[in-house]
C-alpha cells in the first residue's frame, strides 16, 4: 500500500493520506497535459530531418542493451528530475513535468506529422503509457509534500511529518521507476525487432 488514511494507526505520527497521493498524481497529469498541448502546437515537425521516423530515441543503434540503456537514461532522468520537488516544495517538479510534457508533445507532433497519428499511436502505445505513467507517478511523488500541506490546510488536519511524506514519496518513486523500466524494455524490444 502506498499510503495510509488518517484513521489508521501510525507509530511514527500522522500518516500520508491517500487523497494526497491522488491529488499529487492528478496535479502532475494536469501539468503534463498543459505542457503536451504547448509542445504539440510548437510545430516541431519543421525541425525533424526528412526521412527520419521513430520514437524519442531517434538514431539509437546497437544491441537491445544499448537501446534499453539509452531509453532508461532518458526516462529515469526525467523521473528523477520530476522527483526533486520533494525537496523544493514542488517547484522543480512543476517546471520539469511541464517541460517534459512539452518535449513529449513536440515529439508527438513531429512524428505524427510524418507518419500519421494512427501509425504513431500503433507504434508507441505498447510502451508510452508505462513510461509516461512512470514519470507521472514520480512527479506525483515530487509534489507530495506540497499537496500534503495544501490539502491538510484545506481539510484542517496537521501536515504529516516530512519523514512520513519522504517514505511514501520514495515508494511512489520506486513504483514509477518500475513502470518506466517495463515500458523501456518493451520499447527497446520493438526498436531492435523492427530494424
């Protein structure tokens, strides 16, 4: 279980409420969708060289492990950057998840303008839900201290201690990284298989 409700006993003090987790991940989704819309409407297809079609790891060549490593470095880096908000009261998470959404939107527009929306979706859907979902869970973990404070103030309950929030956010981060790793393995397999 990622968090406990306020009614369950917690030997360390106040627990992180499940509502905080839901609101934090929901806020991350909203920020990424806004960034995606901005990036998608940036008309990045003009920047993609003619004849280049692929995913976010254009031009990566090598074995399955090389491709997997490249994908993991990119996506885990985005997740860890999004998580840093746990230490900055959400500031770095807000900026990074918006920019990540803009990058994903620009990449989506560029690729879909070259090969079509339906072909793009058919190529990326098997893994993009896992990878983007993992980044969103990590971003939710980064927003957890801020959301816990704001929701706590609105509901008139004390904010959970930082160590309880940190423990919950680390579990969320681990879950997000697991989703990213699974998605990256699927993506790397597809890239290597379609050469």
